[in-house]
């Protein structure tokens, strides 16, 4: 088959794959090439091993279906490093074994007040493993970027040293490998594999709890690496002192280096994340759309990505440009679903606890600032997080009319735009309310 014909067919396959699989579509798909297309086989060239692994794990089926639809024949699809490119040859010489996500680099990580320390410490460690912060312990709730930073450290460290031996795996994987080594009588091989690396990265170390033998093994692995000046990086959903059912000697060691927390992103950071994620997927969205998504999705970065995927899927299936109106329609069901789980009672409970006021005070005619502000915040959050009318919201808060509720919402909107402290408080309250409603 002629080269030009292959290129044209592959371009059509790419477009079809994007439409079939919007979740995994990436801007760097443009860098993929058709190395071979003939006889029911398609080999796709990739710039590096990380891309190969991502496509094999996430996109093989969608590319196979796309190839079948475009060519009209069954096509077996595989991915490999395009050795015609210098970067690919370098990657092959390194003998890459790490399964690193191509999106999870420092360049693609959005830095804000909530994650600045964690990001800076990971950058420092990647520049000088074993010499800066050792161990490095990063913690925070699910979906806030811990795994992204771990991948980024490995990617950067690997790029700086061809000879660096890096092990990056989940705690569950570590435990399973340890159990398997005992079963087959190869404990010495397991210990050699993990105690001789230059960088050991373990995600979700909290899963080490209540596993006495695994804790014992990891204790000795930790000591061997630390004493030899090798870098240890760990992540968890809580701080070391809060880890349940973990030996005190391990908890103590986790705090020897730097412990960095990642908090939920602020509104401005969420806007930047939406814009960055959209760019990675090759989506052109306005700042107005990014603001809308960031305002409506509070929980974590994964939900922001999910919102973008929904918008993209609707745009593809309807063959329309991504506009604010389309985005609102696309996310309406998703937002309404979340709103159905949130009641005004949930909002009042969180706000009264935060400001240490009573429901009776909010429903009273008191006008002191200590009561008026929480009352107005309740009205604003009820308007933003539920589908209740202004009259219904006012009824829950002392029978106030809709003009009072509207005035309160406008006051809080103004305060949110001009006062960073109010911005942070509203974001935190919204997260607490959403979390409580889903519990």
C-alpha cells in the first residue's frame, strides 16, 4: 500500500478513535504514525515507551474498532516505539520498564496554594535523589494529584540519569509480590529487587496496614535503602501519624524526611486545571467555560476531568462547537445528579458547625454579623448546590422572601470575587457539603 494512502487511512482511523473514546483522547495523538498497515495488521508508531504503554492499556480496543470501521476489514492493532526518532532511540537504550503515564509530568501539573510544597519537594527530589528530602511523604484525599507527582518524579529522574534504577508501584502490588515471593521460595530475589534500587516509589502506602509480615519486610527494605542514601517516596490518603494499624517504628521513619500535604484546589487553581486538561486533549475552551466547570465541580481533579470528557463527548456526538451553552447542557444531568443528593438541611448543618451558630439563630430576625454572614452563605450555597427555588430557600431560613435571598446571594458573590478568604471558605464548605451528602 502506498505511503500516502496509508497516511490518509490512518488519519481517518485517528479521528474515528477520538470519537469512539473521548476519555482517553489526547493532543499528542497527532504525533502517532502508521508504521505498517497491510494484511489486516496495523502497527502504530509512538514517541516513547510511556505512550506505548498508555495506548496498549487504554486504547487498543478503540483503535481496533476504528480501523475495522474505516477499512471494512478485521484489523489487529499494536503499538511500538518509532525508532526513527532520536527520543525513541534514547528511550530504548535506557531499557524503560516503568509504566509511566505520558500526561503525568511536571509541565502538565498545575501548581497552586494547595499543592505548592508537595510540587516543589518532588521537583527537588527528582533533581537530586537521596540528597534532599528522604523519605518524601505526600498525602491528601483521592484525586488531588499525588499519583501525578509520583509519575513526574520518575519521569524527570529517568530523563536525567540513564543508569538510575527506579521501582514505582502501588502498595498493593508490593504486598502481592512479597506474598508471591514467599510462595515460590524466592524471598532473596524479591529483596534484591527492592533493596538495590536508586529510587523506590510506593503509592497508597496506607494499604500496608494490618499486614504484619509485609510491614516487617518493608521496614528492612526502608532501612537498607535509607542507609545507602537511596531515595524513598511514599504517598497516602492521610499523614503518617494518622495511618491506622501501622507499626510505630514505620510511622516514625516516614516522618524522618519531609511530609507534604495536598489540599483540594482553590477555585482559581481549578480553572487552571480545567484549561490545562483541555489543552492536553486538544480542546479549545473559553475562560468562561473553564470558570463554569470549576464553579460547578468542587470535589477533585478526577471529577474535573470527567466533566471535560462529558462536554467533549456531547460536542463530538452532536457535531457542534464547544460553547458555554453546550457545556451547560452537557453537565446539566451530572450536576443535577449531584444536587439531588444535597439538601438544604445538609448545607445548614455544615455552615452552622463551621461558624458555631444555631439553626434557631439563622431562622431568627437577628441582624448581627455573626449570624447574618452564615445565613447569607447558607442561601448562596443552597442556590449554587441545589435546585430549590429562592422561595424554598428563604422558607428554610426563617420564612424570608425571594428578594432577601437574592440580595444575600449577590452579597456573597461580591465578597467571593474580592476577598480571597471568602473564596477559600466557600470552596471548603462546598466540599464538606458534597462529601457529607455522598456519605
